[in-house]
């Protein structure tokens, strides 16, 4: 057995946590796991409904982790989609999920496409982070 047994949190940068909530919860249908004011930062996590084991930390670039100068550079990179922040979700029906999200106003960068591993498509969140969801081949 290795030293670690799970990945519990992944982090992506967002520029506005309230806007991130509107997108990730209101449009993508994730649920809020934790929304706490820690004083020095807001700890905001979401997860796939019914699966609280793996959480996504939606954090803004800034202190205490980054200086203001570095935070500004990160914000510019986020806007360009160049921070490497990426999420990949699985779904039972890629095309149906795509149509549902289109109806909620989500803008896609790639329509559902057949791949060797299944069907997937791509979008970006309002801040430039890449998101894909995949219907694995059965």
C-alpha cells in the first residue's frame, strides 16, 4: 500500500467566486460542499452531486499564496486559458448532457465528438478554464 489513498481536492483559479458558483452550481449542476470565510480567504469547494469525496476548490489568485504582482499575472493567464487548469467529468450520455447545458446557456468550444475512448466535448468556464466531459466507451 502506498502512502496516499485518494485525491480529495483539486484546485482551479477563478476570478470571481460568486460568478463561479453561478456557473459550476447553477449551470453545470454541481453542488456546494464547503463555503467558508477563513478570514484570509474564502474556501469554496464544489463536487459532483452525491460524490463529496472529490472536491474542486474554486479559488481566486491572491494572498496568502501569491503576492499581488504574481496574482495579477495569474489572473491574466487564467483569462487566456493558459494556467493549465482543467477539469474532466464523466457522463452516461454526452450528447444529452451537451443539449441540457446548451439550454442553460453554456458556450462550448467543441461539440460532442466520437473518440477511440468514447464521446466527449469541450467548453470553458467564464474565466477560461478548460472543461471536458466524456461518455466512456462501453
